[in-house]
């Protein structure tokens, strides 16, 4: 069986336990947390520990901040690095073996497709910042026993890392197995020549997968070839979660409940 | 899958082979079609695509549909589906004969994309129906059958009219490469009449990837080039006058007959009358059996369209009519397969040529070794004719062969040694189908 998690903000319920009850009934296997800045994710530790004790699987956290580890501004960059290290420590404690913290290089900071088109920092400087950040975060991840997953975003949301092969190249240069690639089906649909070929080539470094359809809506609402995508993930031996990160069309509870069944319809695994 | 698990084969081994097969299909996928092998065969091949689609349907039904749609998108106006659809992004000299040899753009009714001018065995209707059945909802949603059915009908019409060279109701292949069994000893006699083009006039590319001892000789290659050049220079017209080589061959005619049954099923699905396909299938089956079946040999032989003589060579093509529903001599064919020439119970894949013949060569292209596609067709035929135990046994041994030797192009049928290219598309696709067919 493929394992599917759902980001927490999509689920109804006052507590993580209530949210997981809904998620489990719909066929999800876990919850992907959102990691806010200002150490607010760390401040949730008592709540997260209670949820973990009550058996809520929380294998990953997705960063939810206005600035990221490759920000142009050195102070914001420093803060993002500290936030990510904190999030890695927290998820390592409550996420169990192979817990993942996700981050893009940046989000909403600059796009080469929108004015003024030329970023204030050169590509070489971008690369140096990215490699420094990945080294610092990767070492911390290895120390606490978690995985840092670097997420390529589409060209309108980030100008530095758009395709899996770019993330792989940086990760190989960083040389740390604690840093892996995050494949997001929505961004891949925009950026990759052929998403399944990109997954095959990135397979050795694949650490996390987020799913939404071609239009950012729930899987099944767009035109992605889910059979091909899920069969590819199985064929390359990906054993992590598919974390649902999407917007919802229709009544939210109904939309959410449709996702596990839809994805499992395309589960390509050889039955045990 | 349940049946598989009852065998002494661990779940992990099945899963690993299944995954490896899908990795081959993913690696060979070019965004609209699948190449048979990344280096040796870097374009889309016609009957390869049919077999590949049969496996791809287990990876993605939509992708399998696109595989066939992209091939049929390169159909000529006269209905022919070309043997090769060239990828314009691949250098012209990557494969010989390439686009500059065939010059399809100058031929009337050729498509916008460069292709070769000959054809390959018509396995496409069978494949299209199998692809539809894998996910009828996805097929209906995309209008798959509505799109491919008229093209498949035109394809069969080309073969049953333009290629009915003798007028006796069987199609002819006009080049050994059209037969699918390219270098088969069955073609030696009609090929001997052809004057080879001197080796100085062309450059083979196949020898860059395989040992000369496993490939056709230079003399035969010169004959292949002669036939292709003459066809091209005649503007790809079809007649016994143009085609110095013309053979009514059991494999192609059997695929046509089986394909007409598939077209009848498609017609029913589309709300059309399938009667004309059922009568075409009956006619083809009758002609095949009365004209090409040899009772003494218990096998079908090809017939030289020029001389009218049977080409009495025991090749795997002679067993292929087992895929025809209602074939009156099915049990005789199974008997022949079980005999010394093909040794169905232990040789695997089924040998391309008579194991008991003096000139059987277990390593040379279509002169002895076994291919997975012809074995898959025979497996399909065994199931069709109620030989479930033999079918299951053949399937198990095919799976084991490939697990041991890899996704090779062809195999020594007795030792299992792999030959030709690795990562071969239809080997992976058909093994996936064998693994996933209940």
C-alpha cells in the first residue's frame, strides 16, 4: 500500500488527534505538519508530543514562512536557517525514523519571468548561498536524524531551483545523504520535460513527494497521469509518503475524503 | 496475481522484476512513444510499439493509448503503418537505413514526420483492444477507440487489398524486415534471387551494437538494401512487378485474422456493426488454413508469391496462427510445438527456428534464438485454445528466463544466455504483462 499524508490545515478538527480521526477515516496514513517561523513550530512541542503519544503519525513538516534559507537578505537567511534547524530537530523527535523537513530555496522572492526579470544576485552567488545553506542544514539534519528535503518550485515562485535535476546537482555537490530532493507533482508538471523521466533520473536522491494536480487542486481534479506517476514512484523504489498539499475544489470534507481512494486506484504496487 | 503467488517464487522477486520491467519502459519512453532500445533502436518501431503498449497498459493506460496513437499518427494516406517513425531529434546516421535513405517526404501521402516505407506485422488491433480493456473508462474518456479504430481499419484495408499481391486473399510481405522475423532461414530461397547492393554503397549501423556473428551477413544486408531501394524508387507502389521478394507469411496473416476479431470487438464497443470484421476474420482464417497449412508438417509454411512454392522451413512464424480464434488446426500446432523442433516444455523462449535443423544457430538473429514477443503470442494462443496448463508453464519459464538474463533482445532457447541489446522494450513490456495477467 502506498502511504498518504495530508497537510494539517486541510483537515477539520480542533486538535491533531481530531484531525487524524478524520484523515484516517478517509484513508490517510498520516499528517504533514506546517512549520511556522518565529520558532512557533518548536513552541508546539507539547501539543505535538501529545499527538504522537496518541498515535498520530506526523512523518514530515513543510515550512510555512515568508522567507527561506536562500533569501537575498543575510538576516532573513540566517533566521530561516535557524528556523529550519529547529524544525528538523522537532520533526526528528516526533516524526520517527526518516522524518522529513521540507523547504524550497525561496518562495515568492523573485521570478525571472516577471519584472524586473534580472535578480539582484548573480547565479554564482545564488549557488554559493544554496550550497552553504544545504551544508549547514544537512549537517544538522544528520546530527538529529532527520532528512532535509529541497523542493524545486515552478519558475513563477522561485528563480533558483525549478527542476529535480537542479536540486540533484546541488545535493551531489553538498555531498550529504541527509539532504534529498522533494518532488512536487504540480511544480513538475510545469517545469519537467517529462515528470516520470525526471523521477527516474532523480530516484537515488528522492526523499519526499508532495501531490496535487496540474491545477494545484486535489489529485483527480486536473490532468496529470497519476497511473504513470505512481507507477514510476513504485518502480524506482520510493517508500516514503505522498503528502497532499493542494487547494480544494468543492465541499472541503468531500474533496479531502476523495483523495486516498483516488490515489490508491492508481496504486501500481505488486500486491503482497 | 493470486495464481503467481502459489508458485515457488517469492513476492519480493516478483515485485523486483515487475519494478525493473517498468523502469525499462520508463527509461525508453520519449514523451509520446517508446523506443525499443535507447542506443540500437532510437526511433519508434511499429510492431514493437504494439507489444510495448500491451505492457505499458499496466503502467499507465493513457500512456499505452498514446503509444499507439503516436504510431497511427504517422500512418500514410494509403493506410500503411510504417515500420519506423523516425525521431527528428536523433541524428540521421544513428540508424541505417535512416530518413535520408527512405525519403518518405517525397512519397505521395506520407505523413509530415519522416518514416520508412515498409511495414511490420499487424499486431496493432490486438494491442489496441488490450489497451482499451485495461481501463475502459480512461479509454472512453479520451475517445481512444473512436480515434484509432478508423485508422486500424484503413491499415488492415491496405494489407488486404494493396498487399494481396497474388489475388488469393492473403497479404504478402515484400521485405524480410516486414516479416518481423528479419533474418529467418525461411527467406533464404526467395532472397537468393536478389542481387545484393555492394557493401561499399552503404554503412551498416547494427554492427556498432552487436557482434557480427549474431547479425545478418553483409551479403544478406546488401540484398535487404536492394529490396528497400527498389521499393523506394518505385514510389512505394505495390505489385509483383515491383517486389522481387514477396511472401505470403503465416505470422502476418494470422495477426490480421486475430486483429479482425479485435476490430469486431471495437466496433461493438463503438456501437458499429462488426459483421464485416467477423467475415474478414473467417475469410482470412480459411485462406490461411487451406493455403499455408501443411498437414504432414503440422505447421504453417510461408509461400513464395512469385513461384507459388511453399517455403518449407520450420520457423516460429509457422506456429503463430495459434493466436487466431477458432483455428481448426490448433491442437496440431500445439503438438508440433511440443515436438523436437520447438520443445515447448523446455526450450524458452520458443526458438525462432527448428532446434533439430543442422543450420540451427542459437545465437544468430532469427536463425535459432528465442524472442519474448513470439513466445508471448504463443502463450496468448495457448490460453485462447484452452491449453491453460501449457500456457502457465510457458509463462513461468519466460519470467524465470528474463529474471536470470535480464531484459535482453533475444535468448538462447536452451541455455537462456541473453543476446542483442539490453533494456529491450518489448521484453520488459511483455514480461510485465505476463506478471500482471491473472
